[in-house]
């Protein structure tokens, strides 16, 4: 009976503690079992790829060279596949031609010689079933807990809809498959640009216009390498709020969100005494925006008082802007001490609000929705004490020290001046 009463008391105590503590912060997904990054290149081999307008060479020749260089530089752990569209059917039956998409290199460890040989045999031929190729590429990559990436290279818009490629991209994003589609356009055509931008925006990917062989090669390499950088931590989707008091409570982890143009989004992170908050944010430029833009990350107290703002942390990439910050309770002690005598009470934060802001403005014709892809990384670690240094004091003590030092300095300066004048007169 005694044991039963003790167990009941402990249970009631735990329930009471939980009720007082409030809702627990959202947890980012735990690290999935290690699996290799997977990426598939989807290449348009339709008839328009015969145009010779890139560095005096045909579009298909430039793409083949880029693929060869990407395959040679492929990281060992990355599993790569290649799918083509419009590569085999030479007839004029649109119903048949719009089914023309094949996987010429299966997703997996790459046989470099076989992959380059398969690409070398491609000749521009048929229609442009982009939507069907995207849907098939998603099936090629399979399912998993980590982010997978499709890189679409084309010079024209889909000529076979339905399925409309934008609708396919939205369909894949709605399935929550952690699938990102990046698009590269090989022709300076506004309709193509809008379609590729729509595909990328729907999945959190990026759009790039490649107008030279070097631009195309460098961009594909960058995207393949990014698949290796991001695949191991699939971000948890979260929705920021427009005010601190209604913001989601987040635990350490990696989170994904979308932010509209010139918007402020709020998130909350609980910080205990003796802990340090480390946070960073990255925003992808997945559509055309006006010049003079930036991303800002700030940490504020619950009462709105700014604690620290993050410095820009550009990585050298023009398609992503980043900012980061560090803050611990000790960083605010001095400010709190200086305001203790003021009439306004000091509110010590137990919960820090992270504010992500941007100064992007869309170019004419650029879609405002969905918002720009945002990735937020949060970590909480033991606070690192600042190194000890000489302390001159503060307040009246500091004023007295400065006064005495000024008097001594003035006295010494006067004595030296009198000695110099007397010596000068004698000589």
C-alpha cells in the first residue's frame, strides 16, 4: 500500500510539472539511418537541341560535355542516374512522341565509362514531355527519409501537356517526398523561363539560365555536390508566425519553411541559464528578384528587446543568402545591470524569439507565391565563458579612476614642460 501511494504521488507530481511547463518544443526529425545521396539528371534531347547557339556549338554537344565532366568529378558516395526525354522517337505522331522518356543510367554507383558512352550516343530527335519525365524521375529515385534531387536541363517548354510539368512538381511537393527539382534553361526564352521557375519554386529548388558551356558545367557540378551536402538531414517542415507570442516553439534541429517577399517570420527557442543559442538561416533565390536585397536573422527577448542580430555569412554562392548568430544569457548581463536603476523593469528572457526577415522584391512577372525556401538551423550548447581580462570597474569607481589618472597625467606633462623650457633658456 505504501509503494502504491508513493507511485501515485510521483505520477501526480510529474503531471503537475508537465502542466506548469506548458507545451514541449517541436523536435526536428531524428537523424535517419545513413544512406547515400541520390540525384538524377534529366536531359532534354528533343529536336530543338540541335540549335548551335552556345559558344558556336549545338546545345546537345554542350550538354554532353557538361555531363562528361560531371560524371568524372562525381563524389564516390553519390548515387547518380540519367534520364532523357525526346531521344528515340523520330516520327510525327504526338501521342507516341509524348511517351518518349527513358532512363539510360540507373540510379546507383556510377560506372563512369558506361555513363559517358550512353550520353555520347544521344542525338536530338523528338518531342518534349517534361511533365512525364519528371514524374518518372521521381519514381527512379525511389522513397526515403532524406532529400533527393532532380536536375532538369532543357531548352524548351513542355510540348506534351498533360501532364503539365508545374502541376507534376506541385504534386510531388504535396506528397512530402523530400524531393527537390532544380532547373537549368539553355535558351533565352521567357515562356521557358516561367515554366522552369514554376517547377523549381514548387519543390524548393532553384532556376538558372545557363548561356555558356562553363556556366552549365559549373552549375550541374554545384547541384550534384549540394545533394551530398543536404541529403543526410531532411529538414522538418515548420510554419513561422507573424508575431513572437504565437510562434512555434522549436528544439535544436534543422527546419524548412517558406517566406514571402519583405516578410518577417518568428520562431521561439527556450534557453536555460548557462546555455548558448547558435542559429543560422539560409534563403534560396529560386526566382528573379530585384537587386539590392538581403536576409537578416535577429534574436529578441519576449518583450521585443533585441538581443543580437546575425551577420551575413555568404558562402560565395549567388543563389543562396545566409546569416547566423550566437547568444547566451551572459551576453545580456551587462546591459541588464546598466538598466537596473531605470524606471522600466528589465524582463529577463527565458524564451528567445528568432526573427527571419528579408528585403527581396520580385521583378515584374515574377510569381510571389509560394514563398522563398528557407532553411533554419538551431543548436543549443553550454555557454562558453568569455576570457578574463582587466576590470577597471564601473560607475563612480570608474569615474574616480579616470579623474586621478587625468590629474597625474596633467601634473607630469606640466613638470616636463617646465623642465624643457628651463633647459631651452639656459642653452
